[in-house]
């Protein structure tokens, strides 16, 4: 994947390599050679020539990092508001450092970025990785726009983040939480634990309005009792793809029982409500957030025998491999696996008369149940 990103300006067509890049808003595409090495040399030569052309452009790398980064954020017209907000947060954090504040693009080197990485990683490791990703994106675009020749952040590796085990509610914990919640919050939690929706998708859940099915830029989720589906548009989905979740009869009955609010919203909140935190305290639970409901739903689906592909589509994962993290085992499932195999092999090893050995086709049945 990394190699593919590095070679995005080189295209192989019918045995010939072409260079394709953008310089000050103009696209330049021409034959680069018959090998990738020749194309790389052609690309480097073209960029150098364009930089030296007397076209009235400002001197290479003179733009301030702050100005260019702000321009980069502004020109990302297809970026969702949430992503734009995350970029702005990263830029504010970066500009608080003397390593970037008031510096021009040409003054920022790989050493500068390495120092910033260590400086920020000592305080907040996850935030440092996000900011480093943003710096990489900014300089990648600076190369494309002809502001710099190379990306100084390209070789800087991110921190390895610790893999925390997902918090999943047991059936007993889920019952305690639902009992501690009020009627509206209980319905909200039931929707999350049944559909594996993300909290922000549920916060933006609306009743249908005229023309929602043909609306090209739908910004809210729709709970349609008529069609018995929950529709999540690409602008809200994490993988930027429309997603449809069918309603079960029980889920449809739950939505029908909800009193209608002023406007079209199904639930009155825009972020984690205070009543949820109070319910968690009353239920005597720890390390529980609204995302725990999604994790619980996905984990229970897999434990119930639903295939990975279906769970992945319901959650909205772009790659089924992301769903595999919910396939963790419990002590009960391990005991069940060992017990089933013990009944096959240990009974078969007993002397004759102690019991008939199981048929061999039983192995395949048990193997399927364990998998």
C-alpha cells in the first residue's frame, strides 16, 4: 500500500510508463520511458525544469506552513465537516510548537518533523500520530502543487499505538444498564445494541421526509417504518458508503412506540447525554461509553453465528478484516471447544465396552460449530 502511494505519479499503460502530476494547478502528463526507473528520472527532471521556468511564480518553498495548510484544508471540498474539523484541530496543535510556528515550507525538514514527533509523543501518543498524518498530507499536496520538491515527512514513521481490548457488555451488564436508563435512553441504547450503529449515526436519526430516497446529498440517517429500514447516507458513514439496516419486527415496534419530538429527529441528543453517564454510574459499570454498545452488538452477532461478511456490512466496515477484532473468545467458548473435542478423542481412546466411538462425520459438524 505504501509503495502504491509513493508511485501515484507514475502510470503504466500498454507497456509504457507515463508521468502524471499537477504543477501550480496545471496537469502535466507525458511519456516517461519503458521502465519504472526511466519514468522516475523523467518525473524528477520535469519537476526541476518546471521549478526553474521563469513563469512569474514565487520562489520555491517560500509559502508559510500555516498559510499553505489552511489553503489545503479550504480546498478539500469533498472532505466531510467532521474531517475538516479534525484537520483544523491538528493544525492548531502543530502551530503551538516553535518547530512549525512562523516557518516556511522550505525550512521544515525531516529532522524538524522527527523532533516534533518526539515532542508530542511524550505527551499524547495518539494525537501525535494524527498530527503526523496531517503533516504528511499537507506536504504531499505541496509536492503536487509545485511548492516543494520532496515530502520531508514521507520517511517519518508513526508511533505504534497500544491495542486495547474492546469493552463488551455481558448479558447481565447490559440488563443492568437498561434497567438504570430512562424510557427514551433505554430505547436509544436498544437501537445501538441491536443495529451496531455508531453513536453519531443514531444522534442524526430522523423520521422520513418527502423525497429523502432521491436526495443526492442526504445529511441525516432515516428510520423508515414504512420500508422497515434504517438508511445511513455516505456523508455520515465512516467508510463513505450508503448503508441500509433492515428493521426486525421488534425494532419496528420500538420505533412505533416512541413519542414524536418537535421536528423530525428521533432522539433529542446531539452528543453523549448526561443521563447516559448517570445510568452507567447507577448500573455500577466501568469503562463504558456509547461505543461500547456498538462493540457489544458486533460481538454478540458473531457469537450468535452470523457470518463475518454480514456483520461487516451492517457495521459499515470497508474491509471485513476490520470486523475480525470482534471475534475474540471467552472462557465459556474455550471450555465448550475443549469439551466437544474431549468427547471425540478421549472417548475414542477408552477401551472397548466403555462406549461406542463417535462417527467420523461428527468431527466435521463439531469443527463447524467451533469455527
